[in-house]
C-alpha cells in the first residue's frame, strides 16, 4: 500500500482529501437509498405500484454489483483521482435526469447508469482514503471515510424525506444533483494524484474466491444478510405508514433514530473488531434478526418502533464495518480486487433483496417482507456460527479498519 512517505502530501491536504472521499461516500449512499424514503410519493406521482417503484433500488444495485469487477479491472491503470471525479460527474448528471424525467423508464435508466458509478466507488473509495495518509493512520482514514455511511443515514435520508414533504421528490433529487456536483469540485481540487497501485486483471479478480476459502465464506455470509436487510429496509416507509399512529413527521424522526443507531453501531464495532472480529459480527447479526422480529411483534406502537429501529440501526452499522474488515482479513494483499467482489455480492443482493421484497409486498403484503428479512438474516447468522473459527480470523490489529 502506498504511504505518505512515497507520496509527500502535506498533512492538511491528506486529511482534506479523506474528507472529500467521505463526502463522496455520503452522496453515493444517499443517492442509492433515497428512493427508500420516497417510494410512496414516487409511485403516486408516476402512477406505479410501490413494488414497481422499488425497482429504483433493484436496478441500481444490479448495475453496481454486476459491473464493478469488470470496470475496476479495465480501469486498473487509471489514476484514482480522475476515476473518482468521473464517477461523481455521472452521479450529478444521473440525479439531474431523475429529477426532470417525464416517465419511469427514463428514471430507471438513469438509476442503472448511476449504479455502475456507485459500484466502482465502493471498490476504490476506502483504499484511496487509506493511501492518502501515512500507513500508521490508514485505519483512521478508512473509518472517517466510512462515517459517510452514518452521516447519510442520520442526515441524508431523513433530510431527503423531509425535503420531499416540503417540496416534491423531484426537487429532492435536484438538490442531490447539486450536492454531487459540489463534491465533484472538492475532489478535483483537493484530492492529490493517485496512480493505480493494485492492477488486477478480470481473470484474477474472479479467481480470488476459488483460491481463497476465507473470502468465499465472507461473500456468502454478506450476501445472505444483505438480501434480508434490504428486502425489509426498502419497504420500511410503507410498513410505517401502515401504523395509524405514525405521521410523516414521525417517519422522518424514526429514520433519524435508525441512522443514529447506525452511527453508534459503527463506533462500537470500531473498538470490538480489533478484539474479536467474528464475535462482533455474530452479535451484530443476532441484533439484526432480533430487531426485525421486534418490529413484527411490538412495532404497532411508537415506543416499540423506536426500540426496534434503534436496534436495527446499531446492528446494521456494526455489520457494515465488520464485513469490510472480514474482507480485508481474507485478502489483505488484493484488497481492492476483493472489495470489487464484495461490492458485486453486496449490491447485487441489494437489488435482489428489493426485487424479492417488492414481490412479497405486492402479493402477500408489506409485513411478509419483514418475515423474509428475518429468514435471510437468520441464515447468515447460522452460516457464521457453523463456520470454523479459522475461516474468520481477524487480520492484525494494525490492518483492521477500526475507528482509530
């Protein structure tokens, strides 16, 4: 991994660069998940069912997952600052097209193209942050970059839902187009040149799971829990709207509770992954299963909803940090290539989770989607529990993506 000794950036520029990458992650995550908070108004405005509106998440995830290993391999010699700038330009344009689109097929096309950009960002973003600083600070840089997820869930999604309630879903995407353009300018101005230092061909990328048993187990584990989580989470707004005691203001507040839980989970896991990575993931996965069961049993009241969503957020925030560390532990020497495969499994699972969730929602009701989520997240937990400890051993403490 390149260090600051090899690339003599000033400390100020290094950490400003990490901040720009964090902002990039924020706009990518909010763009990906924004339809979750806007499914109802989008479906009403465009005259489609809620399940069909969920395809905005599905197609985005498909392109983000299926395309990334090829694009990362083909762009393996492209300067990473130039590549990230291009991805942000695509994001800004895609959000603009979504905002002004006269019909749903064009919305889906824009989401499909933005998904490709999202997938490539996930494969290179954390590695870029780690390269900008001295190696001893790489974990801290990665954790700061990943905090963009928490900021997106605590601030981004609730803010988008709130803006929609004041204006429209089109205005919300227009605002996010502007934010993406601002982050593009920040990356172009602040992030220093980062030549690619992890050139891996397409054949080598896809060969990793066959050669690396530990990475293969991690991928299956991640796929299962992401299928379950996003199958349920995509339809959280329709689920909440089925509760007569919940107003639009409460929905925004509950999404903030979930996001705050995610930030807390990320922070807690930052300390636990360096001590016992496997146990950290098991506890977080068990919490995810429990939170969905609580929603189904005590989610009829506001107190029950708050408890359930807080636990859900904490668990999922911890799991995200755990699974990135699990990928790093499984393939420390080919991290960018392994992350492209991780992104393939993760985002394809988001797409399929939303797709299957939509089918359940349209044919069996929204509550059935959450039982689907329970089944898949429980399967991920059982797979981890049945896996030998040696297949999930942590990397050395200094290599783990902790909070520093």
